[in-house]
């Protein structure tokens, strides 16, 4: 990414408007500790269960809607990993998480990736492992672009994204609809020059 992002879009419930917290680093989940209630709960689940530490050799990054405050009630915690040794990754995931509620692991042939899902407390957690450095994976790149758009477009836009998600839109199609992008929303978002 050519741009550096700072600040975190969070909802100030007392005034019902967005606030900025400077120096946000998406590579360190510490920002969640000062976020909204859902972000604080996510931080607690991730740290108390040492999830990122257990995946550390795969350079994990939390991505998706919770980090950028556009999650809805059914949103999960998405963690991407860089996997160049699939056998070691599967073994690590099974070793640490196989006893978690609703644990499953599968191969995603569309993305040549391994995916695992399980539940801790009220959070579904999805771990996605691909043989691409995590900061180059589309999930991370999409999140950075979406965050930049949220910073530029403001609170009304953020609330419109959330409303579309509640209507059943996935995140990237929701952004594409609001921005008037034509074509594949996942590809079109990556083309934006921000």
C-alpha cells in the first residue's frame, strides 16, 4: 500500500459521531482495547486465548469489519495467515483450536487456501491461510482501502455500509454500491487510487 493510515473510526455513543484515535497500527491489535464495546470484547477473546501468538509463525493479521467498525451482529473475527507450509499450518491450527466449539478445517480451492472456523465466547473466528504474505493478501488490502474511504466519507457513509450489510450485502459489494463502482467489487476496490 502506498499510503499509511492513522486513526481509528469509532462510534462516540455520547455524541453519536465518529472520533479519530491517532496512530492506528492494524498490525498490532492493541488499538482494539480502546475501541467500541465489540472491539474491546474481540481484544479480550484474542488476548485471553493467545490466538495470534499461537499463529505467530504465520504472520497473522486481524482483518475484516470489526477492526474498521463496520461490523454487524453476525460478523466474525477474520485472521489471515501467510502459509508456505500447509502441513505445519494445519497441524498448528488443529493442535491449538480443535477442542473449540464448532471447530472445522477445510481446503478452499478457489483461493488455494486452508480455512478454519470455530467459536469462542460470542465470536466466530475464521483463520484463513494462504501462501501470500499477509500484507499482500486481498483481505488486508481491501480493509486498508475501505478504512481510507471511511475516513474520507465520514459517519453517514459508515452507517450506510452497515445498513447494506444488515440487508445481506457483503462488505466489498456494499462499498461498491455506495461508490457507484461497476464490475467485480472485489477487483474494483483494489483499483481505487486513494
